[in-house]
C-alpha cells in the first residue's frame, strides 16, 4: 500500500502523547509512501490555553525526521486549523508567515461550543445538532470560497466533513447524515468553488462506525459534482492507527468512480493513482 496518510498527530498536539518518530516507524512498517503530520492549531479562547502547537519545535522535529527517514518515505509538515470565524484574521496571518506542506481546515465547533462535549448536546435532537454542525461546515466552506476569490487557495483540505456523526454515535448510539443531503450538496459545491478538497478521514472506523468521514453517499455525490481526487487521513493519535482503514476508504473511492488520491507537498497538489 503506497498511500500517503495526510492526517496524523503526535505529541506536538495537545491530545496525543505519541513521539512523531513512532508514527514514521509505523508508516514504514505498513509500507506507506509518506506521512504528513497535521498538528492541532486551536485558537478558540477556551482551547488556546491548552494548545501545545509550537512552530519552532515542531519544524525542527520534522527536519530531523526528514534527515533520518526522508530517503525512505515522504514526511510532510501540515497543520490542522480549527475554524473559528472571529479568529480568522489571526489564523490567516499565521499561515502566511509559516511554511507548510498542507493546511487542513476542520470544524470542531457548533452552537459556539465544542462538538465533542457531551453537555453541549443537551436539549437538542441528533437531527438538530447534526444540521447545526453541517451549517457551520457550510459557513467555513463559503468563507474559503470568498477567500479563494480574493487571494487563491489558503486552505487545502476540509477535515472530517461530517464529524458530528462521531459524537451522535458515541452519545446517542446513532447518526443520520443522509437526511441532510441538501446541506451536504451545498458544502460540496462550495468546496469545489473554493478549491478545497474534502479528506476521507478513517478515524470513525476505529470508533464503532461502519463508515469513514464522509461516507459513501457523500463521496459519490462529490464525484458526481466533479470531484476527482481526495486525500486519505487516519487522524491517528496513536502509532498503530497510522494508515488504518485505508483499504475500506479506497474501495469507497472506487465505488464512487474516483481513481486518484492527492498528495500535498509544499502546498502543491499532485494526484496519485489508486494502486491495483
Ligand atoms: Zn479534527
Ligand atoms: Zn486531527
């Protein structure tokens, strides 16, 4: 499997204690073509205190890994930016000043609060909460669309498009994305207009869900609307999760008629054919 895992965390993120080198070892062990670290950059005032992102330390770690393993696989330096509408000026300035291979924009909030907080789901139904989450995703994609018109591509990848289902499954033992296909369509169209590619995030496959984020229906719809290639990401916080679930993700892509994944290197995007 010569795929690239382009969504991986290490102890440079607040919620992982994995040495980055362990992820590289795992990537080599399972034969990945490369691994791109995408450490959390969380600027919400509630999160900023615990955000452990340190640009210099992180960059030095990537450079060190490249020296030691760069001849064996690609090692990318990416960042996972949490969408916070009121913090975008700060975020855009930060991104303009620092080099990355890949920038993921992820939506972790709905109703002004973290979607992973059980208490934030009090008093609303799965349907209402999911819709509210997807409306935020649409808001983010439209923001990227406007940004793209003004200054070209700033964000490369839309992270875990339907993340709400991970939490409705965890908290209420069910999820329902297909009911919101009107919103999904709008999100996908905004992504295409913004030159923002949705990833296939396989972390839900390790969390009692039968499908990645997004699932088959959404990715097939993306292909119908003109989408041709997407990146794969395990969202690993532990080394054993690197590259996990990629076989299922690839068969989903094939079923949708998508024949390529994409690789981001120094913000350039190239297509990688699915292997036979
Ligand atoms: Zn995320
Ligand atoms: Zn992540």
